[in-house]
C-alpha cells in the first residue's frame, strides 16, 4: 500500500502557475517541479512571477541572509 497517493486531478479552488507552460491552472495539471502554488485565487496565481521577483529582491537585500562578518575579504 502506497503511503502517498499521486493526485492527478486538481481540486476546484486551488490555483497554480505553471512555469513550463507559463499559464494559470485550476488544480495541479503539471508536475510539482514545474509550478508555483497553490494560491487561493486565480488573480494570485496570475501574479506568481511578480510575487517571486519581489520576494527575491527582499531576500537579496535582507542583512540576515548575508553571512559576511566584519573584516572579511568581501568588504571593501
């Protein structure tokens, strides 16, 4: 008996953004490796790439994510 069932049919109300096809899907149509989500609304899924860009910028500029210590070679 399998521990996890592979879900092949999506649930209504679950929205995903497919990175492979660059489209919004209701329910998971494509493999998990190729999608962002789930999102609560279609509009959220439509803005998935914009949200990802914004979050990446926040993380790149967050001092907690930089391990450089004082006096390291990285500082000028």
